[in-house]
C-alpha cells in the first residue's frame, strides 16, 4: 500500500461534509465544490473509465464549479465501508451492486436476486419504474443517500479453480466467494455450496492460495480482476444480472443546486450508456478470450441451478422485500 493510499484512508473517512466546499487532495486545484467518488472496482474496469469521463464532463459543464475526484480499486475501503462513508458524508458518491444497499432498505436486495430479470432490457425497465422511486424515497429518509443513476454491471457466472462444474450437484461443499449480501448467501446455500463472504480486494489472493474454490462475477469483472489467471474453469451459469447503482449523499446533492444537479445526472446518464455498451461488447467476446488464456469453458445444466434457487429464495425473502414485489417486477 502506498503512502498516499494510507493518507486517504486515515483522513478522508472522517472528513465529513466540512471539506465539500473547500478541500481537495494535496497538489490538486481547489474547486468551489469537490465531490469524492469511491468504488472497489479496479482501475481497468469500464465503470472506472466512466467515472473519469463523468468527472471531466461535470467540470466542463459547470465551468469548474464542481470537481469530482475518483478513488477506484478500494482506496477508501470495502463495499460496506464506502457505502457507510457516503451515508455519513465522508465521501459524496459511491457506486455499488444494488443488493449492497439492502442493508439499509431491504427491498434493494431484490434488484440483484438470482433469476429475477429476464434480460438486460427487463432490468432497465425496472430501474426506471416506480419501484425504484419507492426504494429511493426510503433510502433518502433512512440513510441520507439518493440513487441518481445506474449501470449494467453484467451477467454473473461461476469460476472454479480445481473442480469441473456441470450440474448443481457439483457445487456441494464448494467454497464459493460471495459479496457480503444475504441473498447471495441464500443462493449459494440452495446450490449446496459453502458461501464465503470476502471483500473484493482480497479475492485474487484468496483464489490463488485456494482459500476459496471459486467465485462468481460478470465476465468483464473476471477480466479486470485477472481472476482467469488463478481459475481453471469458467461455468456459464448466468445466474444474476447485476445493476450497479450510483448513489450520492443527500446533503451534498442538495448543496449542488438544481443546475449542477442536472449537469451531474446528464453526465452520468450519457456516460453510463457508453459503459453499458462496453460491458455488453466485452461479454460478447470474453468467453473466447478466456479460452485462449487456457480456461476450460463449461455450458452447465442451467435448470439444475435455477430450480433449487427459485424453490427457496423468493419465499425466504418475501417478508423482507414485501409481499408481491417479486411478481410486480416480473410483470414489468
């Protein structure tokens, strides 16, 4: 870890909103308003390129009145850390998988539930529906955060280091790294696997050392995280379509004013489309890339994975999500 990373961890997490109108990192020009945007994704992920484009567009669109500083690769902590920091105002913007916000508003976790979305277009329709508006209202009220955009993170697949996986029976006892999310745990348990929550930044080392048997992520994340280097099998389960939510601290959002809010939202929307198209393009070619890198690609029995999850997970979480929410999403 570099000295500058240590500095940011110590200083920024406790900084709060006091620096919002007056501070920036040492050596950077001070803007009228500085927004810090943190993500756990590595610097070579399309989402991080999007963040940089948004920052440039906002700087230009506001005439330098708003500057966005980006902190990729978990510089400011784990997924849970950066969400908590966005809630407190220590940072101002965060992007994370939708289910991570379920720790504050339980309904959010349904947006990353296995097998709930038919395809990326269905997911998009849900994200602009009144369902998200309802969740957003609760997020503002409970934790002072607001969803201001979303991106397509990709279709998630399983990888394995030593074991070929052709049906769900092959998952029994498999140590599967999952995010710290209860719906992911329930899915892994339905498969008979051993769910192992682990921070994203620790995953490559855990895979290389055999601390976990495998993981599940979209193909572009497997690529940017270089997990193909330490995993032998790519198992095309396609079990979750993940929306990634872009969330802002509510006090910071209000302080921007209507004009700058519009500039920020427009930049996120325009560059989010570019990011989504890049993810889709990568998904179309990365299977061949991984084959060329030496991975064995498996087309598993998809129904064997779907059946135990759909038989248990929706009913298990109905009281948490609210009766009928699964059906409302399916009908969109």
